[in-house]
C-alpha cells in the first residue's frame, strides 16, 4: 500500500473535524449545524448535516441539531431519551403541535464553545 492510499474506513478530514466538534459539546447542550460550520470556519449547515448523516452514529449525534430546535425526523424518540437523560432544556409541545413532541429550548441549551471558544472568531 502506498503512502497516498488510505484505508477504506478513513474519514475525510472535514468529517473528522465535524465529529470532533460534536464530541466536544457537553451533555445537556447542543450546537446547530450552522454553529459547527461557523466554528470550523468551513462549509455550511448542509455540509455538517451530511457528515452527521453519514458518520454521526459514532459520536453524540443528538447534540448537533436544527436551528429551530426540532427533533431529528426519524430519530425523535432516541434523541428525546438522550436529552432527558442529559438534562437538555426542552420546550414541551403544545397539544396543537404535530406528534406532541417537545423541541429543544435553544436559548438555554445552545453551547457557544465555552472555554474552547476563547480567542476563536
């Protein structure tokens, strides 16, 4: 195998960086797809979402969310279990909302990178 060839299980460098950010989010907090892209100063929400869809199962995927706080379609109950276990702030659903699922309280749950963000622009 030449130095240029990568094993088939190697992640693209951008994907590795996205997953590292996802892993750094403390329990009970979240970052949006756009927050992660902004933190990395590369890509955008769609690119981060694609990485999470393809590779996110290996990390705390439930901590990278949509900006509106809606639970990830198809994974709502799994995510909700994690949010409740970790004490993530939620907004309970109104009776009129479809599925009666809560949303993440983005004002209280959103993480800005904490100490790691010092000096990061």
